[in-house]
């Protein structure tokens, strides 16, 4: 099968969007907890191995037609299709539908990981320092906490060059599940988002 690639629909076609897809991430509080417990770092490392070593991709096509969003996912590993799935969302019942023109860049996750490492190591050092009564360990704990916060700000949350910005992302959340489409052409993503928003406004007017 030919890989899904971005292209614009013809004049008689339903609005569609093509890119890559992943599950909608957890809420911010849970992601911070995952960062502190290093779950986020392990998950990110695993995802990098899958993507760049095993060529793992989840190509997707999202179509809007007759009040429904249809998401078709083609999962590929080592260049071969290993799974296909289809999800249907009723537009009027969407829990979340948003376009982020500059998605979360890799630096964001690097910053969270740095914060998690600094917090975990700082907490362990602080606990050890209080147990043995070593002022040097207490100072070390403070330095580790500070280093984690500073790294998160400088790498993930602070000012960064435009080149570090992520690609556009479209967030779609239904009643039971949600997805993020990434690696999208900006103009196509805007056009698709506007068409679905117009349909949402029409549905609100009818109600």
C-alpha cells in the first residue's frame, strides 16, 4: 500500500486531512506526574526507538462528511502495514476539537524529562541528606531541584527559536477516546478546521 501523504481534496470531495496520528496525551497534571516518575522519559525513549530504528508510523486520514468525522489509521512497521483501524466521531458530540498551529516540539518533552530527573534525584538526595544529617547532600538536593527547573525553562518552556517549534497539530476528542494528528500542512489544516467549525456552528444554530 502507498503511504498516506498530504494532498488537497478536489472540489467535489469531502474535506480531508492526512498526516500521522497518536493517542491524545494525558492532562497536564498527569503528564507532570509521569515526568516526575520518569514514565514520560521511558515512554519517549521507547517511541524514538520505534520510530527511527523500526520505522514505526501511524499514518492517518481524517474525513469530514455529513456531520461525521471518520479517522482511518494505517499502522506500519519496517515499511509494512501491520494494522488498520477506523474511528468515527459525531461532530456535534465532540468533546474537544482544536488546531494548534505550532504543536509541542521535542524540546517540550526534553524539558519535562529534565524537570522529572531533577525532581527525582533531588528528592532522593534530600531524603538521604535528612536521614544522615549531611549538609552537603542538602545543598546538592537544592542544586538538583534548581537544575531541573532551569533546564525545563531553558529547553522546554522558555524562549526558543522558531526553528524549534513543532508542526501543526489537530486535536480530536470524542466521548471515549481522542487523537492528535500531526505532520500536517498548515494551510490544509486551517481549511479543514474551518470547515468543521462551520458545521459545528450550523448544528448549534439548528439546536
